C-alpha cells in the first residue's frame, strides 16, 4: 500500500499529469458518443476517421500554441493578435497568387511573403512589449483590432478563391501521402522548437526571464531581446497557421480566418499545465492541450452545440483552469493532499 501511495504521489507531481487526464476524459466521452471514434479507414489512398480528423484540425492550433507558450513563459502575458495575424498573412498569400488559373507569382514566394508579414507583425508586437514596456494584452490589442481591417484592405473586402489545385496541398493531402500535410508541418515545428530549446540555453533563458525579469537582467541576460524574440516567433507561428487555414478552403475570408483562435491558443497553453503568470513551460503540454481542445470541439458538435456557442464553453474551461492555478486553490489542494497521504491513508496502510 505504501508503494502504491508513493507511486500516486510521484505521478501526480508530473507537469503533464493534468493535460493527459484532460485529454483522456475527452476521448472517453467521444468514444461514448461515437462507438466508432477510434476506427480508421483508408479511402482514395488517404486515411479517414475521427482521430485523423482531430489531428488534422488541431495541427494549426498546435502551431499557434507553440508560439503562444513561449510568449506566456517569457512575459507572463498573451498575444491576442494571433488570429488577426493569421488572417492577414493568409490574405497576403492569396492576394499575391491571384484568382486566375495561373499564379501571378511563384507559389513558394507567396508563402515566404506571407511569413514575412507575420514576422513584421511580431516585430511590432515585440517592440511594444519588450522595449516600450506596454502591457502584452494592450500591445497586441492593436493588431487584434486592426489586423483584420488590413486584411480586408488587401482583399478588397471580397472573399478571394485560388483556382490551381496544388494550393490545397498545404492544408489537405499531398498526392500519394495518406497522412494530412498539416500533421507533418506541426510535428516538424514542434520537434525543431524542442530541439532548439533543449540543445541551446534559450529555453532556460526564457524561463528565467519569465520567473524573475529583474534578476535575469542582473545576471547578464538580455531580457528585452528574449521577450522580443518570443513575440516574433509567435507571430511567425500564427502566419503559418493562417496559411494552413486558407489552403484548406483554397480561399480567404478575412472575417473568419483565425476567428477566436487566440482563445484556443491560450486555452491550450493553460490546459498544458503551463502557468499563465510566466516561467516554467512545457511544449508537450501545450500540444496535448491543443489536441484536447479539438477533441472537445468534436464532442460539443456531437452534442449538437452550435458553432456560435463554442466560445462560451471554452471560456468556462479557461475560467476553471485559471482558478485551479490560483495560489489559494493550490495551497488548499496541497493541504488536503498532505492530510490524505501523510495522515489517514498512511496510517491505514501501516495497520
């Protein structure tokens, strides 16, 4: 019994414990709603099934959550402009390619142009937060408000369509490859980001700045540039997610691309066990959180919840998670935990 208690205590201390439990519960609910939830088939040379659809649909959110994780960890604030940045980048890409049967400019050049627009947005946000000392939510509120307006100017307030078929490969399937392309992009970005953070000191620097900005500056860290970098990288990720979104539909609707994704990205970070106050972070937790959100969305749709009502339920989840991270609640849980394991359960085990 003592060994079981020690195992439980050890497991519950892991940062990924809560994210994994959340994902497990959502998947179980989906399985109850749809008995064939884990069934995967192959049609026309590609994989189909609920699990494949969740992984495919969550890929853009995973990319966005990776960038948001670093922003939250370094500054203790959130970038609420990611949805508008993704819409703007997608609008630039589609407008650059044109709506004719033949592209007006090379396909890869338009992608690079869209990513460059995302970088510019990140530079703007990062400059306001790191150098001008503007509160993150206020600084990113500018592009949150103006980003879609700029995207509307780029598209002329029209919904633009791209006719060449290969434009859809980025957001769907490459011929001959049974796995959705966004899954490869999300996996590559996650691995590359993890590699850079683990094999260099950047991950430790971001955590140090997030935990104590003044102390990190005193030991010689350039806290301004570290925060600046995270906002640039976050906007870059948002631009990539926007490209996937417009590729899925082969069109750009500046009013709807990336709509409310800033809430999903923040929620993914929170579900991943990351503190919204900054400091220590987990990319794996944010990725699990993004998949959980998509699985939750699938569950809500199965329960006949309309798309307009989805933000309400997600907001409720955000409130619960933020409340659970409150110092008062954490202290209460620790007190209950110590009483259970050090008091009654341990004495019972001895008997």
